[in-house]
C-alpha cells in the first residue's frame, strides 16, 4: 500500500525523481508524474493499464507557465481561463515540442488545466514542470474521489498519495477546444456548460465516443463498476430482478424504494441538489459495487447542467466493454 499524507516536500521530491504521486484535485484524484519526462509519463500508462492512444491532461498553477508549453491561447479560450481557472476546466491548446509525444499521444494539441485544490496548487507552485495526471483509477473503472479510493486500487504501484480529503466537485473537468474558430466541448464535466455559454455564447458539444480517441478520448465503456449496472426507470426495472430473488442495489437522486433494504440503496441528494449529487456520484457507485449484490439499478439524473455530465458517466458505466 502507498504512504498517505500531506507532505508537499515529499511529493515534490518524488516527482522530481520521475516517480508517481497521486494528487487531490477538486474534480477527482489524479495519478501524477513530471509531464516533461517521457519515462515518468510512461509509468502512468503502465500503472493504470491505460492504452497509449489516450492522451493525458497536464496540470500547473499559472498561465505564465502554460505559455512556456503551448504556442498560444486563443482569445475565446483566454476568456474561459480567466473566468474559470483555477477550476474544473481543461483547455486543448496547440503544444510546443517540449511536450513529449507520449503525453498527447502524438496529437498537436495538449490538454491543460489549473486545478483549484489548495494542497495541489501549493505543490504545483514549487514545481518548474507540469504534472501529467489522468484520473487515478485502473483504466475503465470509476474515477477516485478520495485518497482511500486511490490506495485500494493503485496503492501497490505508487509510493505516495497526497491526501486532500474528499473531492468537492466529484466529476472530471469539462474539456474545451477550438476547431476552425468554433468553441467545442469534448467532455461534459464539473463545469456546467451553461456557465461557459454565459461567457462566450453558444458552444458546440461533440462528446461522441470512438475506440480511437483522436479527438478527446471518450470511450463508450468507461467509469464502469464490475457488477452489472443498468440505468433507467428503476421503478419499472425493479420487479423483474426482485421476482428472481436477486439482490438489487439502487442509486437515485432522491427517490427511496421501500422494496429494497435501506443499506442497498443510495440517494445522492435528499433535496435533489445536483452539485451535491455530482460530488457523491463516484463514491456511491464504488460503495454499491463493493456490496454483495447481483445488479445495480440507477436512475437517470435530470438532464440539465451537471445532470447531463452525470448522465454521461452513468451511460458509459452501463456499457460493458
Ligand atoms: O478532472 C480531470 O480532468 C481529471 C483530474 C485528475 O484533472 N483528469 C482526468 O484525466 O479526467 P483523464 O486522463 O482520466 O481524462 C482526460 C481525457 C481523456 O479522455 C483524454 O482522451 C482527453 O482528456 N485528452 C487529453 N489530452 C488530449 C488531447 N491532447 N487531445 C484530445 N483529448 C485529450
Ligand atoms: Mg479517467
């Protein structure tokens, strides 16, 4: 198992040696390495068992530093950076050659983000290189929102986990870039698109998946629990499983089902608050996955704002690879 603590100097010295450190962010925990060191970045793919065609996001603490690593930040994206960084926003920017191919999977753009977690920002300030960091989960599984989640699955492969408590946003960053001067959202995430549109006007959403994500890699099957995971109208799905005597887990926004034992169901927010629900979603999926159940039934979230990003994750979790 990894050592868990809040020692920034220790994290820094491991990262400088090319080692892996798990870091907290406001979205999910990341599995970090020096992005300018190709060997260090390669060990991320190894630890996660991640295909090398899936590029990594680099993390840093200032736009001045970012300018060392990208050719330019287009004007409309600058507006978003000014408004939402530090925060759950990732920008796809034209990279300079100092960014190794392994980080971008050879693509021309590099994904960049300034996360808003205080501990990680403090760490990033002390580093003169960016941290490449995908979510700190084995490839295809649910993203971790606590140090314990990371330790359970990747603890054997990393020396240190920087513990920043539970993630406040709980969904990965929203990924945005430009194609022929048009702003495109490639991944729905912790930053509500309506907030982006309030700053720069209507944007195009292009989150469609493929098995070879030359555009942001959004694989159809992802975020997947090990158990059968079905999303739909729980009330009408439930009887067929209960009749067969199966043990059913239930995940809803606020609805309670009397037919199901209390301990086997999770309501994400009693008052139906989507922010609260988003922050709890991945931890809830994990804890249901850890129970002795035959199947997990999840209710779609209201299809607006963060609910859309949550539905995207539920959808991908329900598709078996
Ligand atoms: O909130 C987050 O974004 C978290 C935290 C740790 O920052 N990170 C995260 O990383 O979710 P990851 O690797 O799990 O997801 C990053 C997504 C991938 O689907 C990847 O394909 C896409 O970003 N991506 C990264 N670099 C890209 C690039 N140069 N062009 C297109 N897509 C890219
Ligand atoms: Mg991920």
